[in-house]
C-alpha cells in the first residue's frame, strides 16, 4: 500500500506496526490454515496483504470473513474481488454476535494484542475460543512474546514459529481449541 508506513505511524495504537506485513509472514499464516477448514475469520485485515494470502491458500470450499475497524483501510479491502470473501466493517469483538459458538474452523488475528488493556485481551481471547470449533485453529502474530502466557491460558496446546523476514521480525502463535472431551477434568477417586 502506498503510504502505509505513514498511516501506520499516525495510527500506531490501532495498527501496532510501523510497516506492512511481509509476504513471508502472510504466507506463514496462510499455510497454517487446516486443509479441512470451511469457515475462516481474519481479525484486523489492514491493507489486505495477509487477506490475499489467506484467500490463495485456504481450501476451495472455504469462506473468509475479514474484520477491519479502520475506515481509512476499508477502500483497500473493498478492492478484493473474490467470491468467497466477506468484509465486515467493525470491531473484532463482534465475532461473538456474528458467528455461532463452535462454528469457526480457523481464526487469524492480525490485531496488535500487546497494545490492548489486559481486560480487553481476556474478552477477545474468550470470544475467539467460543466461536472456534473443537480442535479449531487460532493464529496470532506478535513482535515479542509478551502475551505468550496469556494466550496459553486459552490455548494450552500452543506452538510458536519465528518469522525473521518481517519488519519487525515476528512470532506466530498457533493454538488449538481443546475438544470438549480434553477440557473436562476427570474427578479424582476418593
């Protein structure tokens, strides 16, 4: 995007970045979409660089719903002409109203989680976990590991991947929502 750096610097609290995501980061995220995914969500679609990679790599019968709150970035996303792409202008918190519990196969978060207040992080992660199907995939990238422990509270089976070819270099968290059987604790014999 022409001028994205200028936009990002002026809106650092909402973009969380000084440069657009690299194709390396975008492809890393996109390649982790499960091959059986049908419903994919992207939170914080930005200028669409990750969105385009998600569309290119997701299964042929999957749909992608992207959320973007910035009115300035919406025109860039509206240019994406793809039959399986839906754009929502609104907050990531709206996923809990727009999607049923246990209905999403994969959710990719491009939100600057590290900049959110703790309460907001908990609310967002709670919503994400609620809409994901059991064994659904959660992807989040960050520039440092400040929220690893928090994310692990919601997604205990968390994997970490390093993407050095991004400005700044990034960590990609991959979490899996536990199936209801896994999340139930067996009572101890007395």
